[in-house]
């Protein structure tokens, strides 16, 4: 049974978001088993690493899943399917390049936003649980966006 592109994007994006909702706090716990407070500088580094690695892994897995769905015929491409915009079509077609680029873009947006928000609020460090909660909040939407753009970018290569 075939599914429309938008349905495939929604299902895949939500799955990526849920995986990141669970995995990122878990990785935070594994990297900070003492559950010590985390200063802003470490939060910045952690955010950059998280954005880049998460985007890379999501893009690699999503591209493979999209290829598999197209090959199996379970992904229907019709004239009403969402299309990659002009900017997205100019991004790299190789999944690993696209993942790293999207990760760097998200890191460049999310990191200053979080640091600015914390600085304005007078927060100089976060508890372990606050950092885990923060990652549980910001990583699912980022994963969803990366998944959506990776799928659309992959489909744009096929329509050329």
C-alpha cells in the first residue's frame, strides 16, 4: 500500500522526534553520570555537538528509509506532493553532507538562542535534570525539521 509523501514525512519526522526525545536525555545522563550542574560553556558545546550529530544521523537514516520506501513502491509521488524549494534544492544531495550542513545551521541558530535566553535570565548553569529536560524539548522539533528537509531533498534529486 502506498502512502502520500506528506504522510511519509509526518510519520518519519515524528519517529525521528520521538527517538531524539528519548535518546538525547539518555546520552546526557551517560555523559554526566555524576549528575553535576552544567555551566553555560559546556551547554553551548553540548548543543553544537548534539545538533550536528543528531542532524547527521537523522539524515543518514531518513535518506536510507526514503530510498527503501521508493524502491518498495510504498511511497507515492503525485503532483500534489510537497516539493523542495529553491534553497533546499541547492543544498548538497549526499546525505552525509546535507546532515552536517543542517546540523551546523541548527547549531548556529539554537546555540546563540539558548545562551542568550540563559544570559538574559541570569542563569549561569543548569542542573543535570534541567539540561536533560531542555534536550527533550528542543531536539524533537529539530529532528522533525531535519527529517522533512532530508526527505524533500532526496525526492528533489529524483525529479531532476
